C-alpha cells in the first residue's frame, strides 16, 4: 500500500514499527511524555507502548546516553532522544569515548548497538545555544555511524535501520523538514551498512552535494536554476560516517562542477571533507571550476530576526553563488 | 512556617578513624562457620597482589609499556564484593581494575597477555591494562575515563530491570571520579528508577597525586548517596569481612528490587597513581611514613593472622600457596612473551561490527 507521509510522521511510524516488532527496544529521553511530543514526532508512543518502554527522563543528557550504551550491551535496543543537539554536548563522553570505541577497545567482544536521536532545531530567535548543527564533529569519530535523512521515506526507513544496526548510530533529524511530504511504500527493513549517498535529482551541469535540510535547499536551487537553463544534479549523502564518496565522484565525472551545501560551519566541517575527498580522488583536469562550498557564517546563531534572516542560507543566496560558477 | 531555612552542613572530616592508618590494624574478627570462604578470600587477595606485583616489576623493567594503574593494598574491596556477584551480573571498572577482573574470575593469563599487547590478551591487544574485559564472568569492561563506565553500568542495571532478570549492575570507581558530574546524574537516575545497581567507591584518599582534602570539602563520598536518598555503607576497605557484609546487604536489596546501593570503602594504594613505583615524591601529602603506616593496615595480613591464630591457616600452607601462585604467574608471563602480536592487517578490525562500504 502506498500513501503520503510527512517527515515527522515518518519518524513516528519508524518508532511505532520498532516498538511493535522488537520487544527489546525502548525509548529514553527528555520530553517523550510531554504534550509537545518532540515536535509531534513521538505523539502518543507512551500511551500506546507504555511508560516503561517510552521513558521520559531527568534533565541528564550524559547519564541517559550512557544508559543507552549500557542497556544495548545486554540485548536491548535503546533509542536515546536529545530533542535539541546543543544539549547533547553534555553527553560527549558517552558518545565519543564509550559508544564509538567500545567494540574496538574490547576487540569486538561487545557491541553497543544504541541509537542516539538528535534534532537540529533552528530559527525562531532561539539563539546561539538552541540552534547548532554539529554533525561534522560526530562524523569525525570512527566507530560511530552518523545518519542524516532528508526525505520522509529516509526519515522512516533509516531510523528503523539505525535501531536494528549492531553498531552505535547517531541519527540526526531536522525540524525544518518535518512538514515535507512524500509518497511512500510500506515499510521494508533495510540494512544500514549497505546504504550510501543517492542522486535525488538528475542534472548535467553541476553537482550539488548535501545532507538533510541542505538537500531541501539543493533541490529548490535546482528547480529555480532549471528555469535559467542550468541543470543541477543533487546528491543526498544520507550517511556522513562512514562516508562513501563514490556516488559523489560518479556524479561529478558527469557534471564536472561541484558545490557542497552544509548547514554547519566551514572550518573543519562536512563540506570541507567532501571537497577534500573529491579533490583526492578525481582525475586531474576534470573539474571545470574550483569546487565550492556554501556554509553558514563563522559565528554563533544570532537571535534577532533581522540577523537570523541573513545567518541561514536561502535559496536565493545559493542561486546567486552558483551562477558565479558559470 | 519558615520562609528561610538554614540546612546543616556535613562535617569536613566525616571518615574519622576510617582514614587513620594507625587504626584498624587489628586481626579481623571472623566467624568459625565462614572459615572456608575466608580462606578462599585470603588466597584470592594473595593471588591478586602477586599478579599486580609481577606487573609492577614488568613495568619497572620496561618490558610492559602501557600505563598500568595497580591496586596493591586495595584487594579486599574487589574480593569482598565479587563474593556476591555471579557471571550474569554486570560489573564495570576503571583505569585501576585488574583486581576487579581477577576477583570476578577473569583469566590471569589473558590479563598478562593484554598488558603485553598480544593477540591472546583479554582484549586481543586492543585494550592494554586500562581496557580489560571478561564478559564471561560478568566483568563487562573497564575504561580510563574515570567516571565513564558509571552510566554504562546504570544502563546495564536498567536492562536487567526491564527484562525481569535478577542481575545487578556494578560500577567500581574512585574518589576522584566523584568530582565528575556524571556521577550525580547516575546516582539520581538509578535512585529515581529504583534500579538494581551497586555503586562502589574505592576511596583511597588520593586522585593521582592530590589528597582528597585538597579536592573535596569533605573526605567521604557517601554524602552523595545520602543526597540521592540511596542506601549506603561506609566501610574499612582493608577489612574483607566488613566489605563482604556491606556488599551482601546492598546487593541483596538491589536484587530484591529495593533499589540501588552505594558502598564507600576506605583504603590506600601502596603504589603510585600509575606504574610500579611507590611515588612518595609525587603525591601531595603522601609520605614514606604514611605509606609504611598504611602497610600495617594490610588487608591480607590482617585476615591471615586471624585465620592463623585460630589454626585455620598455617604458615606452610601460605608458603605453598604463594609458591604455586608464583609458578602460575611465571608460566603466564612466559606464554605472554611468546604469544603473537596482533597482525598488521587487523588494525581497523572491530571499529564497526557491520560492514563498511
């Protein structure tokens, strides 16, 4: 059966699917009993599956994440929820030192298969500590799979795949995508380790590489530039660690131009890593212009709406920039 | 009705005689019916000390190069607690965890191989002294981020509770770890969720070089358990009978679903923070005379003297056991020396369990 779902419904359906089919799964995080239900993406899960399996937590990002690591070592499939990525910084030890390294340190004798769901939640004058997109930090860490869905189907299917994966996974969704809709088939379980970047819009003249909300911008840019005769191919990275650059290279060998969009900062960020991987691997002389990146300003998020308007990249800003590459 | 309430402050010197090495030197008081268990505990402590002293020597000789944090002098804590754990329990350690590993029944030969960095080690040479693992006996790993495994152990306890198992989670950590915030999150979480969990603080009065009095306003960490409404005991950590009794009470409560416990055991490490030397010159307020004094509060000789006094253990039995232990250790070291190194092409193995495209 096919139907239309939104991105946030995709997330909700993934939770319902996993909690129904896998009795060893449980959810722990802040706000999962609140009427707000993490932007409606967890609506009613506590009522449907019980407060023993859908656990609202103390304001303790660190221990909750470590608890997920520990419970996952004994047959459970925990999903830890951080409704805002900025607060997850308080759980860095559990993520970086424990979850990501556990399998390696003990030579594969134990695998923390915890899923950590973290949300990028920007705009609305929320300011510097309620707006960060820190995915690049985590993509730096071997042992941690970092998933950033763009489409509603991926929001659903990659969340299920993350929870079923035997490795620790950081699943990052973006509030600015929650209303996006897509026509989808019934759920089919997929193997996360086999997933990689995908071309989500075909084109000839330039490759736009992005993940998550930046894919949305990329697709909008492509639509607009199409009317001006510039044909953009958009590659959705989907999983930023471990990173498979091959589909990106394949696209660039066709278009011979590339721009990387990222909602994070430039220095040591995802966009820089993608460009480095392209430059290392692409044949000399193939690129017709230097590879470019479009990221946010090198400054914390402002609060004033007038500053916010210029802080976050818009379709217009990116289109202007892409035109300079032709 | 009082709009402003002034709360009583805890005393800064709560431990009193428990932290005084001149005290608690007496032979342990033992029950006749416990003799078999006590003899086994004595031998376990002797065994752990002999292994650690051998590692200290290998470190001093430069043959073992990974950082080794030894718990010589602190053996009674691991042994007294392990008495009440089994292979389905979930214990986690820290940088100083050889004693926990061995007390729970971890394989001694695999420990030696691990500190040598060999493929036959308990973590196949990927861990060294600070990352040891013996899941088969209920010791589920140690790491050197001093409070790092505490929330992981709490998660193990939550898992036990959710699946209706009667296993307990155990976190071994030191007085220094109590200065990291995650300890408080963990105590709060375990308490509010009523988890089957035992928090064990081995308070050896020093974190690295620094005396507890220079790091905390009070010398006893059990005040944190009180703040989280948790059942707690403070014991002489060099008295295996006391540790055993307190652990039994707290673990039994936890297994029965009455919530977590907190056991603070006061002790002293005979060697420095890391390595095989006693590091008198490294520790602030750590002196040769203090060390000598603590050696008179030795957990092993206090139990041995008590058993010998009542004719339950003899000098010749002790010598035989020590000799047999040394033989086992010698063999283990030889095996570790001859064991293969991890192969170069396995460098990246185990980073992920599942495929990487």
